[in-house]
């Protein structure tokens, strides 16, 4: 898969990421071939880059399967948008609709439990919160399933994840979307959202299952296990287990998403930040289990390895750091006489040197005169 500036897209390329506004996938759904009209609209709405399955418009490669069906995700975003707006305008929440969303997410994840997390979607900045809440719920439900939670616990966890950012409805959009450093007053407003969300959930406790637990998820999803989080500076087991899960899902989705103040990080960079840079922030066992089911190097990623350049052809649960690749060029970037299948789990440790992305990848493809994605469909 190639992440390409929108102005370099070509008619016929197949997108690997859905692009959402507040009402769902109103712009593009992954798997759609691009048209001139789509490309023009992407430029108009300010989307900077899009990931496609191949740089060759004539190459029909499907994007990887998602954890949930596209209809489930679209419907969930619509209902979360409606629910948050209702709370903001009337103070009322359609709890039944939120539980319905939760149930559909869990149903899909159980049915698709063999699928890994591969690519995030793209969301417009002014409606980011709604799609983010849905993605956090999906990721949290996935981790809850890996932890063998009961169906009741999965339902509560997923519902809590959907509502974890309810407190953000009172945060002005100019603060949420600010592309420069927040001042102390603005930071204080942002950091008030966990407790404000918990307060709103408690006020609606008569229509929600176990509101005390749901409120804890909202209040504690920015706590760190080492005590350096907010609002209370809780440590270890003082943080509810569901809040620990939502914290992981929340940060992963935030890091891999484009925001006004930062570009989207690749899954491999996100993995390094969460596992190594932010040590002490997350429950370590939960985090390791989470990344067992997240493709650190998604299918189609071009890697420079100690063996040369290769494209990821397969990644599996429990060994996401060592995918299977098709080696197609030597370390100097010269095409091999014939491509070679390799399983990085069977070779030396730390075989991956870097992920080739962006303009560097486009230059690399131009120099080779070959699109690495061709090796995803060829028999070797």
C-alpha cells in the first residue's frame, strides 16, 4: 500500500482508507476506485494524502479486511454524532441507540476475530471526535475479546469506550483543532473533559447500565499506570481495568490519525512510541496483547531489512513484529533476478531497519520502474 499526496493520485487507483465526515463515509469508502471527480473533491476538502493499494491504476488489489463491516462503522459514526449532539442540545442521550452500536461492534469483531488491525481511516478535523469514539470502541472491544471478557463485560467496555469522550462536547472546536501549542487556560479546558464526561454519564445513570463503571472509564482514560496522568494521578490497580483498555485504544487511534497539529504516525512509529517512549503510561501486559493483534507493518508496507528491500505480504497474530515479506531488491536498491519469499520470524532478530514511506517511496519506485505492490498478487 502506498501513501500518496492527493495531487499525485490517478484515476482507477483503489483507496485503502475510508474518509469520513460526521455522518459517516460520505466521501470515500475503502475499496473504491478513484475517479477524477473524487480526486477533485479530496483536493477541495483539504485531504493531504491518501493510501492506495497500488500505484498502478490497472492493478486490482483489495484493501485488507477491517475488524468490523463498513456498514457497522458508518452507522456507528452516525449514531454517535446524533447522540453527542442530543446531549449537547437537550441533555438527553439515546442509550438504546448506543447499546445497539455496541452490540453490532461486538458481533462483527467476534465474527472477524482473525482479522488484524491494519489501517486507520481518515476524518475531517471538525468532526474528529465522533469517528474517533467509534474507533476506540472497536479497538477496546478487540482487546476485551483477547482478554476473554464475558459478553456482559464486553458490552459494558464497548459502551464505555463509545462514551469516553462525551465531555469533549463542551470543549470549543478552536481548542480541539488548534495547530499550535495550547496555553495553560486552553490546556485546563482540555483536561476537564474526563470529569465532565463522567458527570454527564452519572446524570443520565437512570438510562444506562452500571453508570458508575461507565463514569470511571470516562474519568480515568487519561490516567497513567505510573501516576503521571490526569485528572487524579491514579496508579496501577487504582485505575479501572476498562479505563486501562480504553487508554490504549484512545492513544493508538490518536497517534495513527491526522490532526491539525500533527501528521498521522505509521503503525510502526506508533508501536515504538507506546511500547518504548511512553513507558509507564499503559498496563504492559494489555499493551503487548494489543499489539499482538495490530499489524505493525501492514500488508503492502515496503521495508528496508538487513536482507534488502521487501514488501509485506502477510502478518499474523502474535508475531506482528516479524511479518512475511517478498524480497525484491538488494540493500542498494537493485532489483533481484527473481523475488524471494521470506519469513522474518525465521531469520535474525531486528531484521527490519526502516519503513520506506512518502516521497522517498515514490522516488524509490520511480528509480526501480516497478511498483512493489505487484508482488502481492504474483505467484513466486
